[in-house]
C-alpha cells in the first residue's frame, strides 16, 4: 500500500482543516495549530488515505491516527492494515477515543483491543462552571480570585493582539528563567511552542488573553476551537509569586474569549502529579480517554 506521507506545513492548513470540519473531535491533539506548532518536537507526518486524514507518529514504533472524515471508514482502515502488513510491522493506532474504538469494533468485531493511557486523558470542563466558579467545590477558587482583586486593584485583562504579543513573549521567557531546572525537556519545548503560537496567532486562528498587574504582563493564555462545542486551552502561563494569577487568567480567558462554547478542554496532565492535582481541583465534567489500538493476538 503506497501512502505518501508529508510533513505538516503552513500551506496545508486549509486541506487539513477541511477533514477536521467533516469529523469534529474534542481531542486536543487534533487541531491544525497543534499539529504545526509541535512538529519540531514530534516526528509526525500526514497523508490522505482513502479520502480520510491520517497522521503517522514515528517514535519508538510507528503508529497511525484514526482516519478522520472518511466517507468509507472500512476502506481507510483496510488500507492502513495493508500498509502495516507490507512493512512487516504490528498494527498500531494511537489517541483513539472510546467512540472511535466503537466504530472499529462495529466494522471488525473482536479484531482489535484498546489500552487507555490515563496520562493522555484530556480534562473536559463545563464552560459555565469555569466562568462562575459556583458551588462549594470551587469555593477556594473564588477566594483566590477575590484575594487577587483585593491585592492588585489595578489589574486588567486584554485580548492578545499585535501590540502586546512581544510582551507575552517576554513574559514567557521570564517564566522560563524562573522555572527551568537546567534539564530542558518538556517545559523548554512548551515555551518554544507557546512563543511560536504567539507569533503565528492570527494566521492559525488562535485566541489569546493576558492579565496585567502594575502594567506588567503576569499571565497569558492561548487556545482555539476544538470540535463544534469545545474550546481547547493550549498554553497557560502565570508567575507563581503573583498569588491568584493562575485562577484569574483561567476565569477571565473563559469570560472574554469563549462565547458560544459549551465545554473547555484543558488538555492532559502528561502524568505530572502537580498538573493532575491542579486540573482535578477544577472538577472536570469528564476525562476524555485516549488509547492505543492493536490487533488481538
């Protein structure tokens, strides 16, 4: 099976988005901005297979994504099965949702198995709850915001635009100088990607917001629509010594940039204990599972 894999480039935006529009999903990885911005750090490529969008991840083992926008899903999956057979490699499909696996099970009863990875599960929240922070469970979040407003009465919120983008980039670099542990790794990659997102914000359709204290940017967010009813927050950075800055940018970004959306995807926790605790403290509506599919032995 001859599949022509291609590197994701800016000029591919319209083509890739046309398939996302056919089959919208809430998964944080499947947006064009995410595909392009993380490209330098992940060895992925894309192809159109039987009129469906498929990505190939070339990490420690080759794996493909679930075919998106397929007019005939079975033809697309059959083509991928043939591709792995001809390469003499075990079939592997990554970031597969329970709904997608159900489609595979319907087409190929008993052929596949799925293993879910808790570290990859996206946290999905009701937008209204992140906006109002109503109820006993979120009482502490409201207190953090009220204390922030009392401590910094001159605070302000702004949408990110061409005039303040450089200030956000400067803030990201300052955040990195404070928080880097000399190891590089994922934090370094995320700062590089966030800066690229700021630079290409308008071209990629990203929305951003920032918080100022005493005129200085102390927090910012970047995100975009993901699926029909969900907005995904890709990047959120704040100075930890500004107490309440994180819950403040979280709530203000929802208030100003997410009109018309029902849910907010705040991505996964990548297995970080600290991130997991922080994300759970906002009481997600559900965790969107993503798993790896293989052929049953």
